[in-house]
C-alpha cells in the first residue's frame, strides 16, 4: 500500500457569526515543508496545528490555510470616536466642507479604529479543530487514491522490466556463442597457428569476465523486493527509491558487460521503464 504526497483537503464550517473555510494542499518534497496561514486570532493554536499535521501527513510540501468570513455583527474593530471627532475638528480649522466629507476623511487616519484582541472560545475552537481533522482526513484519502494510481503504474513498468529480463536470459546463450565465434574468427584471420587448449582457456576467462549471471539474479531479486514493498503496511517512498537505485545499477552493469547489440537494445528499454518508475517515486510518501 502506497500513498502519494499529492493531495487536497477542504472543510467548510458555518458558525453563528462567521464562516470558516479550511484548505490543505500538499505536493512532493523530501521532508515536511509546512506553510500555515490563518487569522491572527488563531495564531496561538498554530503549534498544535503543526504537530497534528506533521503526524498525519509525515512528508510533503504542505500549504495549510484558514479563511474567516464574518456573517453577522461580529467584529473585533471599533470606531475610536474621540479620535475621529478630534480629526474632524482639526479638518474644519484647515478647510471648508460639510461634516460628511470630514467624516469620510477622518476614518482613514491612523488610530481611527480600535482593534480589540479576541480570546479564543475553547468550545468554538473544538469545533474548528474537528473541521481541521476532517480536512486532513480528506487530504489523506486523496493521497490514498493517488497512491492506487501510482501503484498500478509501478506494477506495469516493473512487469515490463521483468519481461525484458526474461528476453535477456533467453538471449544470453546466443550472446556467449556469438562472442566465442567472433573471437575465434578474429584469431583465425591472423593466419597464425595457435594452441587450441590455450585458446579455450583464454576464451573461458574472457567470457567469465563478461558473465552477467549474478546481475540477472540480483535484478530479479530487486524486482521482487520492489513489488513486496508496494504491498507493505506502510508507504515508504524513500525505501522504494533505494531499491530503484539498485535496479538501475544491475541494469547498467548488464548493459556494459553484454557486448552484444541485441541485448543492449533490451537494456535501453529496461532503462526507459526504470526511468518512468523513478519519476513517479518522487511523488510517493
């Protein structure tokens, strides 16, 4: 079971005097990179929000936002009447005009409004926290659905590498024989007498040097281990990434040792399938 790091969660909460919208977005990242935006009234809860998100989401570039919209007479700002009156009196001494115009000008000046800091109502916050949890759960579900799509893609490309490896295994005896004939023909073209036994010894040494038996076995094991970890209890993109690196190492070695064009063509196809796997692994939690 794997999870994607890409996801989106949203929750909308309607309270008696305000509407609160919570949005959480996540993209891939090596570690947890959390950016939180919220009204100043809720800033004291930011640390607990971050801890909850870190526990639930583990990794990814996460954008968390709380949007507040007042729907009734609920405001933390009040007109500073004495200051506004003083501004109006000063304006009357400077220019001519009516009181309405002076009022429009006065409310734009500094300190015309008093902002009263609201204390968080713990009962209200409990409802908001439930909404945050709901949005987080929505995002985790989105990640799971994206993970199912990724898993199908991984199985497809791993299957392609397995099929190509089977062709490599079937082709290997032909490759060895081709190397043998090519060397023998090269020696014969020298038109020199040679010791047949010595030639066979040198040939065995040369072919052993380009033997790919161990690489084939290790690649098969890595492919099996990769599929095993796709079905593990926890999503571990980093571990899958390490396995992918080992798969690439064996494929590269087969390509460098093969010394046989038809087999090298198969290796190129395996590299292409592996590259698609590596690209998608960047999105795995």
